[in-house]
C-alpha cells in the first residue's frame, strides 16, 4: 500500500517541479523577447523612456530659451529705434529757428529755408523709426512673449503626460516583479513541503498520522504555488498589454506632440524674422521720400536770390560820396582846404560864422582828435544799423532802411488793429446773443472788455498815424546826389582825407614812421595846433537861431546826441540839413543832436529871413 501512494506522491512532486520550472523559464524568455523586440522596433524619437525624456526636456528648454533670447534682441532693437528717433527729434528741435531772433529773420534766404526743410524732413524721418519700433514691439515682441508662455505651458503638459505614462508602466513592472517573486517563493515552499513529505513517508518510525499531515501540507503548498502561477500569468499578460500600448501608442503620441511643438517653435522663429525684415521694408519708401524732399530742398537754393536779398536789406539809399579834393600842403600859408577837411582854416570858420550860416559838420562841438572821434562815430552808426537800436522813428538809420523799418512797423500795428477788431466783432456778436437769450449770460458783462478793446484800437491807430507821418516824411526826403546828407558824406570825406594826410606824413618822414607828435617844422605844428583848437572854440559858440519844443522823449545813447524829455524847450543852434537831425543846446553848456521829428522848431524871423535869402 505504501508503494502505491509513495510512488504516486513521488511522481507528482517531480512533475510539479518540472512544470513550475518550465513555466518560469517560458515567462522569463517571453518578457525578454518582448522587451528586445520593442526596443529594436522603436524610432530615434521612441527609443528608450527616461533618458530620452530628460534629453528631450533639455532640448525643448533650450529652444524656449532661444526664443526668449531672440525676443530680447527684438526688444533691444526697439529701444534703439526709439532712442534714435528721440535723438533725431531733439536734434531737429534744437536747430529750428528761434522766434524773435536773428535766425527767424534769416528765413527769407533760400539756404536757410532749405535747412528748415531738412530739419522738418528729419523730424518725419524720426517718425518712421518710431513706426519701426512700434511695429516691432506689437507684431514681434508682444506676440512672441505670448507665444513663449503658451510654449512653456504646452511643453509642461506634454512632459507631465509622458512622465505619468512612465510612472504607470513602472508601477506595472513593479507589480509584475512582486507577483513573480511571490510565485517563485511559493514554488520553493511547495518543493520543500514535497521533500519533507517524501522523507516522512520513507521513514518507518513515523506514524501514519504524521505522514498524512506532511502530505496535506505538501498539497497545500502545491495549491498555493498553482494560485501564484495563475496570478503571475494574469499580471504578466496585463503587463505585456500595457507595455505594448505604452511603447507603441502612448509614448509615440507624446513624442509626436513634442516634435510638433518643437517644429512649430522653429517655424514661428522664421516667421518672426520675416516680419522683422518686412517692418523695415514698409518704411523704406517713406524714408526715401524724405530723402528726396531733402534733395529737392537743397536744389532749391538760389545764391543769386539770397545775395539780392542782402543787397535790398542793407541798401542805405545814399549815393556815393564825391571826389575828395586835393589838399596842397607844400604851401603852408596858402594851402587849399576842402569844405569837409578836418583842418578848416580859422578865417573860413569866422567868415561862415559872420554870415550867420553854420558849417553843418557832424559833431563840431567835439574838442581834440576830431578824426578818431568821427571814425568812432561812423563805427557807432554802422553798429546801430546792424543791431537795430535807436530812436522810435528810426531816424538813426539811412533813408532807405528807415523807410523799410517804418513800413514794417506800420504793418505790425495794422495786424494788431485787425486782431483787436476781430475780438471786438466776436464780443459784439456774443453780446447780441446774450440780448436775445438772457439765460445764456449777462450782456452788460461784455461791455468792460469792449471798452478796453476800443481804447486799445484807438491807441494803435494813433501809433499807426504817427508812424505813417514819419514814413511820409522819409519818402519825401530821400537824398539825391546834389542834396546829399552832409553828415554821411562828411564822414566818408573825413575818413578819406585823414588817410591821405597820414600817408603824406609817412612819405615825408625820414625813417618812414609817423606819429601825431612828429612834424617837419615845430613852429608850424604849434601854429596848426593852436589854429585847430581855436576853430573848435569858435564853433562851440554858435549863436541860437531859434527854439524848439520836444514832442516825444528821446534817449541820446550814441555819441554826439543829447537826451531830451517830452515838453522840454531847447535852443536851436543848427537847422536840419536834410539828414533828420537838428542841433540843439541846453543851458549854454550842453548841446547835441536830436531827431527833427521829435521836436517842433520855432526859428527866429530874422534868421529865417536870412536863410530864405540865402536859399
């Protein structure tokens, strides 16, 4: 009886052991083959799991950083364009002609007008650079900034999905490994239980109960091993299915999404670079038009027109001075003196004073060094012409310049009158509206302003009449060659005479040098100096030929003029010779020239009669 069950028992464990071992080997070989086959069939994007995900993550992060770097480049280019445009605008503003300055007066010249046109075109040129900056900021920088955020979010989503799939397959693998180890453990326990049963069955000293107990224990272990085997087979099949789906479906899809994302990123960079060039290309025609306008402005410069404007601006109206008379210094006692010479003889001066006619020199009350002072006065007058300073009626200017200034002043006053008249008309209409619609306002509230405007217009009209009178005086008194302004012609003659005298003295000097102290004859020098001083002493004491009353105040700023107050009464010692100046005296010790238009002259009847007879 023992042989039967023992033989059976011995046969069953052996079969079970062989079966378990065979199944284990098959499972191991199946897993290895599946893993090897899938590894061989995967593409470069699909080969591997964890390492590839890390590498792809690094690559995608580098691509995003490249887009950010390119976007920062666009931002820096935008800042450069804005700064360049700002500097161009500041440059254009800096060199624009200032109001009420010499630069504004120069705008009548074509070269200055061309420069202003250039500045305006440079301003437009700066505007095109601002357009470039604006388009780059809106079409590239802002769009790329939004795209970078979307890129980061999509990349994060795909890699999180991939890592979840990786974690799931790893958890399935761990479950398979745990089932496998449990199956292996149960097989080993069943084998040890079988060996124990066989040992107990072969021992004759062991009771039948102990043998039966060992047999039951071995059977239980074999049953547990069988259950573990079934569980292991089920988990293995499930794992193989999940692994196949992971490597052939999930991971390829995730990698494909990452690949598409990276390709879209590359295409977006290319499109941004095209937009970068198109932004510049769109403004090139406008910039070219600005440059064409600059060229056109440069070609419009007319040098003949500009020089003619200079001639018209500085034309004085005086005719050229006459020839300087020859002064013969070889005969000391009988030298001939020109009327405009500095060395007028004393006898001539006395003769003129006896005849009651003044000589009409420019500044006869100046004492010593008459030539230098007259040259200084000529320079002062030239400075006054260029600087524009002088009395209100511009009588310090040459006739032509004075006429232009007066006409310009009248035009300015008329513009002010028109402006005030427009304001008055507007207020009058407003008052009419208030009268018709009292709810809109009080009509009496406009009256003070209307009265003020009326007073202003009246003052401006009086001012305009004053300047129109001066203009009529100037236009009716333009100099001719026969009746030339004595002061202006005398200045030229004095200057020429002085130069000739100096040249003759240098030629007569033994060493070629000349000074005011040097003379060939000391006695002649003393006599000439005394004669020169006596001449001025006689001229200072000119007799009064009438009186005058100042109608306007006058500030005598130039040398040889005298300051007068409105309403002041002065003595007239020399009548106006046609140059707009009258010589007056105050308190027998102060005399000078004042504008004739500023005073009302009352000549003595006797003097007036003599002057008429002389004329």
